[in-house]
């Protein structure tokens, strides 16, 4: 089955392009910006199934959807019952706003792995299978799994793991071409994605080191993947989704000028403020502002000023200074 049909997407491309789930990054405001720039589907931040069981307000907030957005919700946990409960709860709460549930089996963060969650599940494939089986029994929506090449060089079991996840009933998988102990260093191994694609009959989404439209075309060409997932490449550059679509369709893409970047920074801040309140939004947006400013003349100066932003008004003034300065410097 094609990914577009599986997730009921209306993509202009045969190869859908997704915004990856990223903790502390993919909140509503950033998801909405990426959606407007052409992302076919966006993912929530990683959500603790156990946190939902214990009625954590912060955990529920991560699962919030707004307006007419339709997202993939990513869950993490090691107890199949917790995962099943979380899916039932969120589907009842969010209804038609949810396109699918994704199970995280690739997060490398120590606090996740030390609890036997995330990438640690690659060392327990039978438990991972039980989690998928329980998830499938809990909803009629698609269940997908995101995992890595392996835990480390001694547990590089991506082919075996992929087969087990498929047999457990997963509707699609996403594979990041790095080992857990690499975190995000080194170069992603796209060859392992190609190998997984060759042995599965369910759709495979390729993830890892997609920072440009050229990267997107190359990863799809090399792996034969059914979809492309963009993670760090979208931070400060949500325009990448639009550019990838243009490149896949026409072989060329338009550059992004400073005016559009400035307008997008401000729009993201306004969307975030509407949901979280201005003060909190400005605190959480500081890292996004630093990403947007990367590559701009005097970027170090502007980034330092961005760290002290406390209001939309201050952001507007900073953006004005950046645009004027860049225009004068040429």
C-alpha cells in the first residue's frame, strides 16, 4: 500500500515528506509552519505512555492538537498495556485529528534508554513485537514504528528487528541509519535502509541526514523508500519541505530570501504565543530563533540578542534590525 493511501494524504508528490518527531521542537507552532511549507504529515513530540497513565498534565499537553491539524502521535514506553491504554485514551480525546500512532524504538537519550525504552527495545525484539501487537488491537488507525540501525556495533540487528516488527502487524516503519551509541554524530548509513526496504512488504520511510533537496532525492533514489522523513534539517529551515517537493517534481527549487525567513519567524512566534502565552512562548522559541538566524550576517550577535527575547514586540524589533543590517551589508 502507498503511504499516501495509508495515511490518507493529499500529497502533490508520489514520495511523501514528513516532519520527524523531535522532543522540545515539534510543538503545534512548528508543526503548523512545516505543514504550511509542504510537510505531508507532522509528528507530535515524543509522548510518554506511562505519563498519560498517571494523568501528567505536561504529557497531555504534548498530545494537544489545534484547529484542523491532523498529526501522527508518537508514543514511547516498554509496557504493552501502557501503550494500548495511551492509544485508546488519545484516540478518544483527539478523534479525527490523529492520522496514526507511531511507537518510538529509536530514541538514544540516556534517560529513555536507561528505562528500557526507545532504542533499548531493539535489544528486546520480542517485547517490541508485543508492544506493536497490543497497539494494533487498540485502534483501527495505522500503527508505525521508528527505530535505528541497531543499539551498537554488537547489536546491529536492523534486518531481524524489521522482520519482527512487520510480523507483529506494523503498517509501516521508519528507520534512522545510525546506531544508538552514535546519537546524531557521524554519517547516517542509508545502505541499511535500502536493505530493510528490500525485505519488507510494508512501506519504509527513510530518515537521517536529509538537510537539502538534493539529500532527499538521493536518499530516496538509493534506498527506494516509500517516504522521506526530515528531522534536524527542518530546524530553522521549514522551507526545506517546499524545496524538496519542487526538486522532486521539477529538478530545481527556489531559494529563500531574508524577508520570507523573517516573516516566518514572526508567524511561528505568534502561533506559539496563541497557545502557550507570550512569555512562555518566547522562552521556548529562543532555540528556534537561533536556528533561523544561522548563516545570516552577524549571526553570532543576533543569536545572543535572541536569547534575551521576552515579547513579540522585542522579536519584531530584532527582526527589523537583522533585515536592515543585512540589506546595508549586501
